[in-house]
C-alpha cells in the first residue's frame, strides 16, 4: 500500500499550499464563488469582444479598402505638372495620378482571343496605386493593362489574356482609327468599383487623348499632326515712313485686332532695345491679353493696308542662360530682330544675314565675345520646364550678353515661357507639351491622413470627394462604445469584487477556529493574511479562466451565427490581449485588496477567544 | 535542575460584564522532560493558565516569567512583543487541543507535515516521523482528512504533529476530553512515551484527576475564593 510521503515540508509557498488545500476541500463552495465571478466577467468579456471585434471589422474594412483613402476633386480645372510634383512630395500622399479629360478616355476594347467587345474607360495608374495593388493586381507596364471586374467579365478575359483597345476620330470628315494591344496584367476585386475600366500607365491615356486631338503618336505608329509650337509675341512695332502715322490708322490699329494700347517710342531708344535702327516714327502696340499670335498680325495688316506702315512683331527681352560645353553658365538676354526678308524701307537691321551663326535656330550675337562652339546651348527656364536649344556653331559670345534672335524664333521662346515647349532633336521641330490635366486621383498614406489632405486641398480651393466622414464616424463610435463598456465593466467588476469580498469574509468567519490554531502554532500575521489573499487571487483567476472559456464558446457560436456577414480574416469578437491582461491583473489586485476585509475579521478576534469559541 | 518554565508571582486579572476573575501563580516551574498535570473543574483558571503558558495571554504582572530552550536560551516572556511571541510559540511550544486542533482541509499526513513547515530545521526528520506514525498507529490513515477519523485517531494525529514539531514542551488542553476512559488512558500513555523519547516536557490540563494521578511528576490545582459579588480569586497550588 502506498502511503503519502512524510518527506515533504509543505514548502515552498506554504500558505499558498494551505490556501489551495482549503479551496480543494471546499471545492463546491470554491466553484460557486468562481462561477459567480465568471458569471459577471463572461458577459463583460463578450461585450468587450464584440465591441473590439465590431470596431476592428469596421476599421479593417475602412483601412483595407483603399477607396477610403482616396481623394478626388469635385471640380474640373487645370492642374499643371508642377502642381502634381508639389503634391507628390507631401509625406501624407501615397499616390497621385493626373486624369485626362473624361470624354477622351473612352475606347473600344476587344478580347484578341474571342472577339468579345466592350466600351472601356481608360484610367491612368502608376506605381503605388493602392486601387490596383490592394485589390489583387500589380501595376501594369506600358504595354499592359489591369481590368476592373466588370470589364474583365464583359470581355471574358482573365489575367494573362490580350486585349486590343481602339479609338476613333474624325479628321476633315474622314474616320480614322488607331489601336494598341495590351496584355492583361491583372483583374481587380469587385470592391474596387463597378465601372468598366482599364487601368493603364499615364502615357497610354495621354496617347489616346493626343490621337483624338488629331495629333500623331509615333511610338504607337498612330499618324496625325504634330503639336507644333506657334510663335507668340508681346506686341508689334509700327514703323512709319517720313509721312508719319495717320490718326485714322491709329484707331484702326486698336479695333478688332487684339491690340489695344498704342504708344509712340523715341526712335533713338529703339536702337537700344531692339536690334535695328529706324529712320522715322515708331509706335509700340500692346495686346489686351498677354500675347498675340500670327492671326492678330493678319488682322492688323488688313487694317493698316495702304497706310505705308511697316509692322514688325515685337518680343520683350527674354532672360536665358548660356550653358557652355565646358560647364560654365552665363546669363544672357534674347532680343528679337527681323532678319533677311523682313527689311523695310523704313529701318535697317543692325545685323546682316551674313553674320548669322550656325545654330539650331538662327541666332545672331551682338558684338564679339568669348569664342565658343559646338556643344554649347541656350537654356530658357519656362514655367512648364526648361527649353534647351543646342548651339550647332557660333562665332562668339556677346560681350554684353545680348543674343539677337530672328523674330519668329524669339516668338517660340516667348511661348516657352508660359508653356512647356520641347525641341524634337531629330527633326528640330518645336513641339508644345500638354498644358496640364483636368483632374487627379489621390491616395492618402493612411485613413487618418485623409482629413488633413482634404483640408489642405480645400484651402487651395479644390473641393474634394473623400470618405473622411466614415473614418471619423468609426473613431467616434469606438470612443463612445469604450466609455459605455468601461462604465458597465466598472459596475460589473465592483459587483464581482463585492461577491468575492463577502465570500472571503464568510470563509474567514467559518474558519476562525482553524485560523486561530494556525496563529497558535506560530504563523505570523503576514503569513496569515496571505491565506485569504491567495484564496481571493485563486478564486478570481479560476473565475477569469472560466469566463474566458465561456467567452470562447459564445464567441464561436456568434461567429457561426454571423458567418455570412463576415469576410475572410474578420472576427466578430476580438479580445485584445493587452487590455485583457490588464483587467486580469486589476482583478487579482482587487481580489487581494478585498481579502484584507477577511484578514481584518481574523485579527479582530482575540486569539484565546477564537480558540475557545471554536473548540466548543 | 533544567527548567522549561519558571514563573514566580504571576497574576492575571480579567473582568467581564461586572464579574472579575484573578489568577495568581505564586511559584510554578516545569523541569525539562517532565510530566506536569493541572487539574480542576471548569472556571477555576485552567484555560487562563494555559493561555499564559501558551503565550496567548499576557499576564497582568509577573516577577519572573521565563521560558528556557534546550540550548539554554532564556526568554523573558513578559517583555516580549506579540510579533516575537508567535515566533517563540512556533519554535518552542507544541499544542494538543481538546478536539485535536487539526486543519480539517489537510490530510493527516499534511497535518503532521505542518510541523516541518513551521520548523524546517528543528522538526523531526522523515524517518523518525514515519516511525512515530507507526507507533501511533496512523500509518493507514495518512491520506484521510481529520473528519474521517475517530476521536481517538484525531488525538493521535495531533500528538504526532506536536511531537514531530520537536518543541520544549507540549501543552495539552483536555486532550482526552472527547474520548472514552480506555482510549483516554491509551492516548495519555502514547503522548508521554513519545514525548519522553524526544526529551519533551508535557503539560496536561484536565478535569479528570484519575487520568494523571500517580503518573504525573507534579500535579497542580487551584484554590478558589469567592469575594463579595462576582469577584473570584484563584491561586495555583501544588497538590502532588
């Protein structure tokens, strides 16, 4: 027969062992106390779990769905390249893409394999576009596209398939069409939106827009015109012969010509500001707007027919920089000058055609300066970007930094000030780069930054669509529910602690004789107080574990019941470990505190009396 | 002579609801390893004396009140604070109460092991403890809870715990109060035998003189005087 060993010593934690032995001896009572605690805690945990779960689901859905970070302008206006560059630099912007005119982005699409067709909207995308990357696709390359769920369905094409997009235009009554084959790099989840959209890189959308505008897109083999830069002028010089300018013509010059201001100049000063000498009177005509074009000169010529007035297009001095091949940079000023066939009977160009140097565009330098040559270039810093014109050959730099440039070419430079102009290095043609975009699509980095971005954009007078309200709603709901929960939890926990304190007190009362014997045997006060303290902590811990068990069952049942409403990875109830651990330790602390009541009961009775009372 | 207790002119005064009681102990000594009996009817001061000896009650005045350990340590009880009295009880005193004073939630074995929990250094070693358990006939009851034992078995378990603790003295308060005469004698003999072997003095407080007469080394009783209304004086007297 095996006997319990007498080798032990009930150590370590002797009082804990005594407390446990007592709880086990009265297991039914202990169970009741723990159940009472669990009965309070379990509903609290379920409530807390539901609160956390519901808020988390809402937040998760908000956070997960990039639409909630999306910001779109309510109004159409022109956003230039510089605006996009600025906004892209903001730390709260994850992605921004320009949008082209809505009307020019609709294309016909064909599934190359099956012939299925659909009308799609082309929408630009790019690196870090959450709409694409967070809806199950990767950002397409230039010969690729990502389709929305609806467009994939209508074209019956999946990832890896090929589609052809086709766009049509009418030029001089003749229908023309252009097409481009795109590989389907991915299909977006349904939640990305219900529209029939193909997401492509911005250059593809721009190409379609250019084609519709009648222009050619050489890289796709689409023919058409070129967006050639057209000279713009700041005004016109009217150079009169010895007979002067008839006042009737003065009026005519500012009637329906685009010019409104007429001012007589000192002929001697003209020589300084312009590159030529005049014999007689000279007037400067200024337009109502900022610049005038060829058609204004046509109109003016018509008005002044028979007056004997020579009309010379006028460009104000344009500051530029000369970038020398050796890396040096010189400031310079371009002045327009009529050359070659522009000679008038009334003035003499300062520069003879023979002085023209070999440049991409003919420029004549006034005076002689530092010898230079091939490899140097003229750089004009325009609003839309730099225009660089290489110098093919040159006789020398101007000592005073003045470049004399043929009027028409100076007019192109004038245009490059306000719009971006590029020079095609192959053909030498100057092409106007697009002015800007009519809209944008933007993603904030996090849902919490949406509101800040909204405020920023609205301060720039760009009203926007956004989901900030929903984000704030969830935040408010969370804090309201939390308050609500902590209130209920406070009441509940107070009840649980009261239950525990009462039961510990009753237990101390019941066991006053045994506790007195323990005191008689020599257990110290600090040892005796541990007895109810351990019991309180243990009963609470058991109650807590039971509550977690009840919570787990309830949570599983709830999860099953609401299965249909939950997405993958979502849980209706969540017990965040941090607060739960904190509550656990708070409860244990409260339990130990409440055990002090029992201790007070123990020590309230005189030891000798307690021994007599119990022994009766 | 080596003493466990030395008391001279110790008095206790108690009053309760108009009635007052005083106990005077003119001269009282317990030699090491001896068997002392205190006899008397209830209300004569037995419990009060036991409370004083058990360091549970402080005397009102005392010329001498010393407890001397085996190692010659002498404690002047009157001047010691309650906190340290618990310590002295723990190391030097053993108790057997009327109903045993066992913990109902511990098994017999665990109750005996309380002795070692209290005094890990001075308590009996496991082999001796096992021997003691055998001699007390408890070997088959070690797993049981006190409530499953008979009155005699409970007292034997209490003896085992008190002896295993290896104190200077065992204070037994009516240890045979709840058993029949035959069992009472048996329990007394077991207690004395086990205590003697460990050089533990035994003090039995009982109302049953026959339990101790002719056996005790010394027997004390009380001389009672009723003075006026509700005033009772008791003086401890050696009777044998």
